[in-house]
C-alpha cells in the first residue's frame, strides 16, 4: 500500500456563520488562491478505538475517511501539541479498498506499536463526523503554501450530536510565521478565535458528557537555568496571548472577565518588556505599542468591575443625593460599557493575533546563552531602575507602572525554576506598590475634593488601578471593590 507520512501543521479556527460563508471571497484570501485548486468535498470520518480506549490513552487516534462516497483511507494521528489553535502532530496515512481498519502499512514503528497494543482487541467505532469541506490552496509567498478549508457538518457519538463550523489553515510548505502573519491579517476582516479541540476530541467529549468530571490538576511548569531562553520566552508569551483570546470566546449570557483580561495583558506586557533581548527594536516597539493600546482600551471597564459588583446599586444610599456628580459617574459607566462592546470585537482579537505573529520573530542574541544568564542580567537591571526611581522621590505610582509590569515578566520566567526566594522577593515589591497606589489615591482624593469634576478621572483611574493590581486572590478583589466605595465616602465628607 502507498503511504503518506509526515507532520501535520495547522491552525484550527472558529468564526461566525456569515464569515465562513464569505471566506473565499475575502480580498485577502481571494487574491492568494492557486488557480484550479478550489473545490468542494463530501467527507465522512469514523474514529475507532478499543473498548477500553487503548489508543486514546497512548496519544493516538485512528481514523477511517471516505471522500465523496468513493475512496477510503486510514490515518493514524499522534496527540501532538496544540497552542492557540496551532497544532503539530505526526500523521500516517494509507489507502483502503473499503471502510475496514488495517494494522500495517503506516510506518514500521507505528505498525509495531499498533499490533503490540491491540493484539486480540477489536477496533470499535467511537464517533462519526460528516461534513462538507470547501477547500483551496493559498500561495502566501514564494515559499509558503497553505491549504485553507471551511468545514460545515456534524459530529455524532453516543446518541448525541454537535455542529461543526470551523476554518482550518494547514501549512503544506514554507514558514509557520507566514501562516501566523496571514491569520493576523485575516482577523482584521472577520472574527477569529483559536479552536483548541480536534473533531475527535469533541466526539470523545460527547461520549463522556454524562460521566463525572475530575478536577484537573494545574501542574507547575518546570525548566532549568540551562533552558533556551528564546524558546521559553516565546512559549510563555504565546500562551498569555492565547489565554487572552480564550477569554473573548464567551458563551451565551456570559460576561467578559475584564479584570482577568487586564491581568493577562499585564503579564503579557511584562513578558514583552523582558523580551527586548530577543526582538528587533522595531518589532519590540510595535508589540509594546499594541499592548499599551489594548490596556488603554480596556482600562475603563475597571470602573465597572473595580468599583461595583454589578449586582447591587453602584454606591451606598448616602451618595445618591450627589446629583451632578452621580450623573457624571453614570455617564462614565455608560461610556465604559459602550467601549467594552467595541473592545471585545474584532479589534482586540486582531491585535492578539498580531502579537502571536510577532512572537514568532524572536531569535537568539549573542551573550544570552541560557535562561540563567538572561535572568541575572535582567534582574540586576530591574533593581538598578527601581533604586533610581526610589532615589528620585517620585510619589505617583504611575511612574512605576511599567517597572512593575516588567517585574511580572521576570516572575513568569522564574516561576518554573522553583526559585521561591526570588518569587517571594518579587511579590513583596508588588505588595508594596499596591499599598502605595492605595495610599496615593486616598491622599489625592482628599486633596482634590469631591466637587472638582476635572479631578474625578484621576481618582477613578487610581481606584481602578488599585483594583487591577490587587486581583491575584478573591480576597483582594473584594478589598478592591470596598476600597473604591470607601474613596467616594471620603470624597463626600471632605468635599470642597
């Protein structure tokens, strides 16, 4: 039997029904279609395993595919790695005469593993996937070709059914970074979110829906001081950007976790500040500007979540008589809500995809052979900068905002080293800064007075800042809400 072996590299994406319909007519896509490559397929997939899921438990998936009701093939896929919807996995395919599984012809090692695992066990159908695939080859550059597919259909397993509506971009040849750059451009035209789940994993989820879920244990990542700092930095930065994208994938009646998003962006910005050692100055500045823009766009929402729990009246009863002041604050909230609706649209997604692309441009630089070297140098620079700020006698916490974000990036890099002393020292700096924010906001609020409308944005911004920077625990979140309300009580007592 003929054999097709290799590594599958693709990005799986979700989007709206309207976007999927017009995908191949989008200017960015249409102009890159290879002439004669566009066609439509009717596909039927069946995934198989033993009764006790031996293949799944060893990270393998066995699929039989029928194309347009005529040709059959069997494919073995490894579990591989999926990050931000981009997956890399080994794949082995052989043609079949009929829809019956075979255990030979893939690859000598795979054949041997299959026969050792299965022995007398029978492969049984687990789930069936039927869908229509509209497909075309896209010539992204002289060296990079991508197969774009829009899939629409159903997954059936255990008497249950789920709809399929996704876009796949599979790298046939060329560079991964060009695929990510194309995706970033595409996200400006249609809403895109990464789909981390394969069709097979979604089928398994249907089968296991009625079984009790075990709580997943969050393993602490581990690495050594000898780790490649570029690979580690790129991985952590992409993970943070992907986490932010995941927060935008809201379910019905689900509200955006604004504070969680802001905290994730702060972590990403911290990593970006540390990442200056791996990026060209132009790329680094571009990413920093994008992240600053996102933070500024989402920051007004901290008024909503930092000063009110959203379930009760925004302020205590004693504040209700403050007519003009109350109206001004209500207007601020309304503006923040409108901005939230806009911010959670394609602009935020597009920026995050652009950042994911910029992460791929990171490269090694001379003098940074390992993670230990990088951390020692960066930590020494951070301490020097912190001392200069302290010696300068500046009291405004905003002067330290970027410094504290950089600390977050350093702590992210050190977390997997198990360096408890450094982690503890870093958190002490963060705690001191948070208290500084709190003290500064209280002082300025009392100095400025409650009735000076021009000064209220300062008080609001600082109160929101206190909430934003104190959200590592639920306890602090409640403290932030209470602090916000306390500011306004004090403003009433000390109004000019």
